[in-house]
C-alpha cells in the first residue's frame, strides 16, 4: 500500500489542498505577469478592432495588481527587479496608448497625429506574419512622428516587428528602438526645421530597412 493510501482521508485532503495553494514563487509570478500582459494586449486589440463591447478591465486589473504587489516586495533580487521594472515600463507605455486610443474611439480624431494611434487594432493578431519566402511581398508602411512622445513610436515599432518577424530577424527591444527614433527625429527636425518626420518600413533583399525624411509640408 502506498504511503498516501495509508493516510487518513481528511489528512490526504488537507495535504492535497496545501499543495494546490502553495505560495507562488516570485519568478512564477513574474512569468504570470508576462503572460497576463500578452493576453491584455490581445484583448485590447480585439476591443479596438470592434470585436468586444468593453475594454478588458479584469485582465488589466490583474496586471496592475501583480506589478504593484511586486514593486512593494523588498525580497526581489537584481535580476527579478530588472525583469519587473521592464514589464512595468512596457505596461506604462501601452497603458497610455490604450487610454489615448480609447479617447479617440469615443470622441473621434481631432489632430493629425491622432491618426498614428488609429482605432482598429495594432500588433499582429489579425494577420499572422507571412512566411519568410513571402517577405518580399510586404508592402512598405509609413508613419508620421510629430513630437518626441514615446507613445508615437509604438505604431512604428509594431510595423518593424512585423517586418522583422517575416524575414526572421531579431526583434529588438522597444526601449532602445524608441530612444534611437526619438534622437533621429530630433536631429531631422533641427536640421530641416520641420515639424513632422516620416518613417517608412520596408523589406529589401531580405532585410528590414527604416528610412526617415523631413516633412515640411505638414
């Protein structure tokens, strides 16, 4: 007879419940945060594309709770703290984007730069990335940046990610990409005395290229 079979039924039940409700480790909770954040992005895409009547408040509350709980946890080591801060920063960027897109969804477009946030979803849930062999067929995508606001860079970054996924290139971190684009945009605005900078994402010879040019006509 197995040891567990010799235990009294009540003890076996308590032992099982203890295993089920065992405390979650910090690493496990950070993984849960990453999974929840990915789900949140998908649910917001569905909402802005018209596939859901209400924004995903429950999923967003779960993400917020995990971030807040762990930011207040003094037991995180350096690697865990870095991982948490990176996720918190990404959530802050997208949270502001979702807030702006929600306002546009309710009130409509008011400024030229509002079209950058277009309500209709962003990311790549609607159209899966094509096979690398079809990468040459990708149509170039253009974006106008009017300021140094990091939120404006999100749509451009998503286009670069889609293109890089298609050709199998490394995706790159959002933070470094945003810093590069902001610096480049400031240089072009200063040099050409313009308000807007147009970026075009295209694939040439199997490589993703990002081209920038001043737009004085806007």
